[in-house]
């Protein structure tokens, strides 16, 4: 979405409010039909970026956290293409970010030109927004030009899932497994993770299918439903989710991830085992060469990768997931 010649990446709605610009990762007509957790978390800009070429000598962007929301602080990161520059702490007080091209920008551009691993052109400025904060953009000042397609990765990865995909317990926005997996693979990221809100509603499935701006899909399913959803209801939701996306997106690579290891696996509970079997069986029944099941145990193998609640991966766990998952995706893609 473009606003003032800036691309608001992974943003589908911009709200002009009295206290600044608010953002949503999904359209309002979809958001309003989802569960309450998803409605709230869609306003948190996980995977959202402000992208632009700077025509003036410098620019200024002022951001603050929305007062009274669940998490009123976060980290904002500044990148020149693939190259990290700096980070800014965001809270309820306005934070001013002043940006100008670094003195070595020409050197970075030459390096990009000579490298196959660098996907974002260095003169593309990327302000990566806090992933867990409902924020407001108070001011945008400067002369901007929107990104060109050749300044960004050609391939795009769409990730849907729970707070784990959203990035909970990762400190910085680029620290989520979804972001790091896309980074390792050289893909652009569309993050549709919703903390506590991955309930597999028909509306979100139909919305994902309607979008035609992604090439690879990661779908982390189950953890947000295992505590309250009965097995038969979960099966029905999985049937619609997997069947609809698999049959409508025949030209995409689709990866369905079951529940990561969590505290119920260390107790006598069995429900989570049935949830995993349901997803694995459905993918097997689909039987398509572009549709894959991945066990959460195959990508989060080390118990040190869990946080104290024994549900969410720690920053260490996010790293492990991203490296293991990207390795599996590469292997499947190359085999086809």
C-alpha cells in the first residue's frame, strides 16, 4: 500500500486517526469477522515496513506506541536494503527517526551488484516496525519515491499462524522465525501471524486464497485451538483450510506445520497428539507434489529453545526454527 510515496509493506489498511496513523495487516471487512485476539493482533505491525527511496537529503519519521494497549513498547529497526543500520526504542512518548543515506552507500550498492545473496538494493530504505505494538505514526517529513520492483526480492513468503509466527518472545521485529526464514531464503515476507488468534476461520482462509501476491506459504496450525477446540471441530477446520488452499493454489509451495513441542508433551495429555495426526493425515490425503507436512518436532528440537511458559520459542528457539525450517524448505524445493 502506498501513502505519501512510501510503500507500507504488509499493510492493508491505514487509519487516519486524531492521534496519528494506525495500521492493519488485513482489510477491515476481514478483520471484523475474526476472533477477538486476531482483531487486536492484526493492528500490530508484525512484518510491516515503511519502504522508500529518499530524494531529499534526509527525512524524519515520528512514531509512538498507542497508549493503553497490551504492549506499549517495542523495537524499530532501520535497514538499507539487506544491511542493518540502527534500532530505536518505541514507547508511549514520540520517537523521532532521522534518516539519510550513509556515506558508503555507493560501496554497498557495488557489493549488492556483485552478490547473488543480497536481495534488497541498499538504496531502498526499510523502516521495520515493532512487531508486537499497536502504534501510531505521528509525522512523515521528506521527499520520497516508492520502491521499484527490482529493488526487492522477486519471491514472497506468506506466513499464517499463532503468536509464535507473530513473533512473541522475539525481542526485535527481525528476530521472529518467520522473518528470519524469509531472510535466509532470500524471500520477502508477508506475516499473518496473530497472537492467540490463529483459529482457522473460513474468512481468513478465503482471504489468503484471494491474495495472489505470494509464492510460498507457511501455515502453523493448532496451538491456539488445542486448549478449547474439540478434536472433531479442529478436523473440520483443518479440512477446509488445507483443502481450500491446496486446491486453489496449485502453483504455490505450501508447508503445513503442526504444533511445536510445548508443555502438554511433557505431561499425560494426548489431545495435542491427535491434533498433529489430523494435520499430517490431511496433507497426506491431499497428495499433491507442492503440499508438504512438517512436524514441529523437526524444526524445534532443543528444549532450550522454549521460553519459561513452555509454549513460546525463546530468541534462541526462533533462531533454531528458522535455520531448520529454511533447510527443509530448500530441500523440498530442490527435489521438485
